[in-house]
C-alpha cells in the first residue's frame, strides 16, 4: 500500500485536525496542485483540500494540450505566448510520459483568420518566443498536400496549409502526478473536503478554515499561517463567505468538446481550423477517437455540472461539417462529450473568445491569497509566482529552498533521457507480453503511468471479470492515487470514459465491486456514484437526440 492510498485517508484527516500548517491550499485542480508542489518543495509544510475528486472541475475538461497559444499572437499578447511557450518545454521534460509532440495542420483559407504570409510570420514569432527546437518547427503544405493529409477537407477557397507542433497531454493525470509528487515530499492532500468557512483570528487575518467531509458529514478546523484560494471558477464563491471580501473578478466561460469514432470522422492528423463565426477550434485524433472543441460562451449555471446545450452541439457539428463538406456529422454520431468552465479574469465589454487568458494574484483584507485565470500550460509558473508572494508576506524570515519545479520530474517520468524513455517502454512491453497482455493494453498502461507501469505489472490480483491490465491498474490507483469511486478511476485516473466508453459500461459494475470490497463502502456511498454515472449516460443519450 502506498502512502497516498485511500486507506490512509482517515490518518491524513487526523493530521489535518491536529497540525498547524504553514500553508493551506484550497482547490485540487492543476493550479492548486502546482502551488501545493512548489510550496512543499521549498520547505513549507502544506496541505491541500478539494471538495470533489482531484481535477474533477476544469482540470479534466480542457482541450488536453500543453501549448503556447498561437491565437494569442492575434491579441498582441506576446508576454503570454513567451511565458507559456517556455513552460511548454518545461512540462514536456518533467512529465515526459504525459506530454508528447503532435503535428497540427492549420488550413489557410481565403478570407480566413490568417493569410499564408501572416501565418508564416506568426509561427516564426511563436516559435522564437516559445523556444521551439528546430526539428519541431513548422512546415508548409501545398493545397494538394493538405488535401491528401486531410481527406474530405473542403477545397473551396483552400490555399494550402501549415503544419506546426503542439504537445498533447492527459490533463487530469498531469494534475494527480503533481499532487503525488507533493505528497511524496511530505504534503497532505485529501479530496472530498469542502471549505465552508474562512476563520479570522484576533488580528483580522484568516488563519484557519472550516471544512466538511463530504463522505461522512463530519466538520473540523484546519489551522495554518497562510491560506491560498486556487478554486478556479469557485474563487469568488469562496471569498463571499466573508463580509470584507474584495470585488468579484471571475467571468466564467464554458468550453464543450465532442467525441466521435475515428471510423466516422476519419482524421489521422490534428487540425486547428476556422469556424464560420471567425473563431478557431481543434479536431484531434486520440485512441481511435476524434475529439473536437472547444466552444467559448459565458456561463451562469451550476459550476459543478456545466450543461451541454443543443446550441453547443449544433455549433461544433456545423464547424466540422463546414470544414469537411462531405462529412455530414450528426448528433447521433457523438460517442462522448465533456463540458468545463474557464475561470477567466473579467474584462468588461469583451466577448468570451476576446478575454485574455492572463492570470492574477491578489489578496483581500483578511490576508487570503487568491490566484485565478491562466492556462493549463502555465500552471507551474503561476504556482512559482504565488508562492513567492506568500513567502514575501508570511515567511520572509524562514530558511527555504529556491523553486526547482522546472527540473523536478513528476511521478512516472523518471527517465534519464528521451532514449531511456523508449528503452524502458520496450522493456515493459516485453515483460507485459510474457504475462499475456496485448500490445495495445501494455501501451495504454505505459501512456498513462510511464515509469510506474512496471509496478502495475508486478501487482498480484485474483483472476476476475475484468482484464488483468485493467484490474492491476485499478489496484495501483487505489493504493497510490486516492481513488474512491469508479468515476474517479474511469474519468480522472485514466482516459477510459472519454475514449473507451463502451469498455467503461462493460466493466463499471465489476470495478465498482472491487472498489467496494477494498474500501468496505456503505450502500449509500455506492449508490451516489452509480447515480452520477447513470446521469452521465443519460446526458450522452440526450446529446445524441438533441438535433
């Protein structure tokens, strides 16, 4: 059993109740995870609490790219492109098993977002700012070459295209690996603890928080010298529990992605293309599927369960069918979908896609530090800056280490070089084959867990109703990644729900039984996840029937 096992949750809660920490981090998405690791690595004692599962909010519902943001050049935001471009290279190094280069084709359309000359210049600037290696720099496609690379693309007004490189990732696994590294360094992280109250001391500064354990309804207090609010879309909501809160800053926007079988949307290369309303969206092949997104609309509904409207579905279908004129995608072709909320910093009188993806760090009168906005790619730099701020305000006399998260490799990425990555992969594939695993099963495990895959392979399980590779992966996440429900496992510790939905439906009950036996759950706890899972299935059915 690992130190981050669900069986150690009560031990960790006792520690939260009894210890005064240097820093309490509220929010278990990628931003909170980054702050947690940065502060813990520097020598501060830290705890992280999350009201849902880790990464259950925005950080499992992105376009799953670590990218510099080519479109931000159009907004003249060179600083953001420069910073996130550099960070892209850092993340690709520290999370090697979760980030890999993928060529993206960008069609050049007469009257589109870019002319060929503009695009070449923009990419030159982009690649210089982002410090892209020469071997990964852009290449030109003639009209015929692009048509051959993207069968079915409409050729009316098509002038050619450009191929450039983005880095694809698994956003929720990146988040959990960051948290695991902080726990490895001595931090305490517990999910399903909702911060319900920020408690001020006699000096008017918040020095403790009241939390509610969602699994037991128990409430208790956690004490610390500094409280950091990294709750993303919920940033303003958390601060409103105090009367002296600062003015609201968050303007939530919603991003929806749809998933199609690759045999229905036959796309072998990723594409970033114009929409009829002059935006741009991605279509990305992954694991036998193609996912398309994203929309960008203001949102005022339930932040925990953002809806997917008929207009969201219609918008993405129309965009795909406009670019691929003979594709004729319909709502019944959709095999998966997700909807997430971006916690953007409000900029008055701007449309959603015009609002900058910048981030802000600010402090209210009671001393709570908040960080909001930003992009997945820049999580590490955001964390470094807010920890610098916390140290300046609360720990300037402490003897601490400098930030080294730019070279601190995450769990699963313990590779000496790119060559060793492939050597370890081949060794793992050979070992897995000797146990009777299929090649695709072994490759999938390695793509999710990297250098941890060998530990998964060596686990002992009793033969049951689910494939051995899946059973061992489940056991590993129970012992090392605080999995509490089948949804935690299928959606946020693996990519199965989004890209292998039929497998999830087939094995949900068996996985549920294994988890229940491992944790000795109560019937009402079991029923809660089953209701959520069935609700997600119902949502997909409604999407299929929406148009």
